[in-house]
DNA sequence: GCCAACGTTGGC
DNA sequence: GCCAACGTTGGC
């Protein structure tokens, strides 16, 4: 899951109440569907810093709620306000994400160096999704080879 | 339903 | 700040 560290960084997450954040603001249907239809409580998350000096995986988190309506879609003064969304028929959903640990940053350049990760969804050319599934094989490779405890 | 115009993402 | 890539909008 991508987050701009200027918005919510891995350290910000560690310092929030319950070390938890609602993953608000997703306005892409595919990304929404991943949260709404596929994420389950306890699912592990790679917390990725995007749109910053050194983009890459900055930590591990976990899904701590199932999806529920994103509150920002109803807030007129929010940049995420959606005039077509109503309480009865919300359009946008988010899960809660809880901090697990910070890791030594695995940069995007580093991720691209490993052929074992070349089909990782987040690394595909033209990918603009802020949320992408991680293949178990890729997950295990990252855990085993790119993260030291 | 097509598609041009526009907006957004995000690496560089 | 640039720009490639892609999603969305809306006129027709």
C-alpha cells in the first residue's frame, strides 16, 4: 500500500493512536475493490513510501479492520469529497491499517534489481494503482532476502 | 459506445 | 518541474 510520507509516513503511523490509520482517500475503483473484496483482518501489508526522494518499502503493517465507508467522501470541505456519494450508497471504502514495524528502506531501485521480483504488480510499467496484491512468492522473497531483523 | 480532452500518479 | 501512462468525463 502506497502512502506519500509527507502525508502519512511509517513513523507517523507508529505515532498515531493505536498505531492505526484509516486508509482514506482512495479514489480508484480497482484499488477500492482490493480493500473491499479481498482484504481481511490480519493480512500483512508492505508499507510503501511514494512520491518522495527515495521511494520504496519503508515498513510492515497489517490490516486491522474490514472495509467500511471512507468518511472523507461525505465531507464537503475535504479534497476527497464526492458529491455523488451518499450515506445510503457510499462509493468509497477503506480498511484500517496498523503499524507492525519499520524496516531499513528497500528502495524501488533495489526492488528492481531482483529478477525474483520482476513480475511484482507494483513494479509493472504504467502501474498507477496505490494498492496492489503481493504474490506469496514475492512476499517470502522480500522477507527472506531483503529484510533483516 | 466512441473518443478527445483533461486530470492524476509518481518516478526521475 | 517534466512527462509517460493511464483513468475519467462528457459531448456526440
